[in-house]
């Protein structure tokens, strides 16, 4: 499939949960002018604990670099698990643009802020307080959180994530997702853009919140999702084709010679021919397993 832009996040290369087989199939089948890696592509925290960098992880990186050498402009927006890359901002990493956030100019003229979303950690706790004191302190806490985790990293501590703390409380988790969305929309509004494209909470989504588009890439640990912009400027949520599941080989359900695509638009996934089972929906309880 050809797209103007593709966004993926939370691949967590280096953790044993990364679905690299499926991701490679998707990348091989896709062509795009812009590829955005929306954070947590490499799991630096996991690699520090135990080295799990396999051939597939190399192949993913090589594939992305090859795309960048050809017709695709690759932008790597780092997240909390690959924040170690921050030190390389400005260096030429195989020609890949490495940034903390980016602006995507859509085909239809809309502008989207692209950032991972971990910048909001430490913020959601303060939401009730923020309702009273307004948004200036919101920005201040964002800044504080950035430095706080930078210091933690220098001292060799792990990343402190609010989401990880809330993982066993379903009600809090629902609230967290809502507050995360509201937080990202707030940042988008401050940046005067039409929408925000992020990752981090491992929950793919496209929705409009008070006139601002909120788009989340999801992840390649559990749900295997991506966002893709067509040449009219519509952004679609892509999910695994129903015949593909994690760890499965492509099944040519529609007969010899027919190739089943790895990914399908979420809105079309129910009307696929020869579909044996519905797309497994990521469960909220499983969202926070990997600490994002
Ligand atoms: Mn993250």
C-alpha cells in the first residue's frame, strides 16, 4: 500500500514482546513519503536490564534506514524508553531526523504535532489541581517532568511512569487514558495545530476532542497498530488483518496466489472476506503491562 505518511510507536525493540515479524511484513508491504517513529521504538531500559537485541531488531533498523535512503523521509521522535537518543539530537544518524517533537503538514493543509506523550507523565496526578490554577502551571510541570526524568536517568534509575503505577487499578487506568487524551489535546491547542499524533499509552485511537484531532498510534507489543495518511489527507487507523495474529505466518485465506495484507483499515476490518475471527481488541487491563 502507498501512503503519504505512516506513524508507528512503542515497538520496544530489545524487549521480548516486540512483534518484529509482523512489523517487518507491514514495512515491506508499505511505501510512504514520510515515516514517523513516534517514540519507544528501541527499549533502552529493557536493554540495560538484559540484552535482547536479535536479528529481527537489526532488520527493522536496516529496513528503516533503507527506506530513508530512498523515497521516505524518516523522522524519529524519541520517547521515554529511547530517551537516551536525546544526546544524539543534531547528529546525523544515517540521515534520520531525530527530534523530541515534530510538526506534520498534512496533504489537506492540516498541521499535526507529533510527540510521544511521556512528557505528560507526572502531570495527570495534578489534574484536579490544574483545574483550579489554570494552564500555566501545567506547562511548568511538563518542563519539570522532563528534567526530573533526565536526572533519574543520569543517576541510573528507571523511568518513573504514572501509568505504570496505575496499571493494576482498572478504574484509575480508564481515568488515566482520559486525562492523557485531554493533556495531549491541551498541548496541541497551545501549539496552535489541528491535531496531535502520539503513542506511549499503547492504545490506538482516532477521535476529535473539542475540535482537536487526537490520534494515537497504539503499539507493536500487543495490538500491532499504525496510523496512515492517504493522498487526500485522511488519516486511518490500521490494525492487523484478522487472519494475522501475533506470531502467525501469513495465511492465504483467499486461495492460491492471493496475498493477505498484514494491515487493514480499522473501519474495514469487519468487512474483510474470508475472515476467520474478529480482530482481537487490546484489553485495558493489558495496556500497562510493559510500563510503556
Ligand atoms: Mn512510552
